[in-house]
């Protein structure tokens, strides 16, 4: 079971909120698929940067729910 960290960031983003998900150890193709599914479910944009996801806005609860459903352990708030 992979352990991921979830956090909200506003610093350096002109006051806009971004939900960050770090700790992925899978292939980048799988990460792109996770990002697409999360963005569609949350109805927002986002991107993959390195081995982490950046989702626009504060979508921590929805993302936490999705990731736990997919078998990940999620830390952070």
C-alpha cells in the first residue's frame, strides 16, 4: 500500500489554492491516469509535476476519498 501526502498550498500562487498530492512511486503513465480521473471527478484542472499531482482549488476531501477507494493510504490535511 502506497502512502501519499495531501496538502493545500497558496504560497507563490498569487493567493490561489492548489491541492498537492505527493509520494507516488508508480510509472508516469499511471500518474497521468490518476490525474485525469481526479480532475474529472472534482470538475477542475490540474497537472502532473514530477511524481506529484497539482489539482486546482481546495479538493482535499474529494481527493482523499478517491485515493482511499483506490487503495492508497493518505496522510495530511
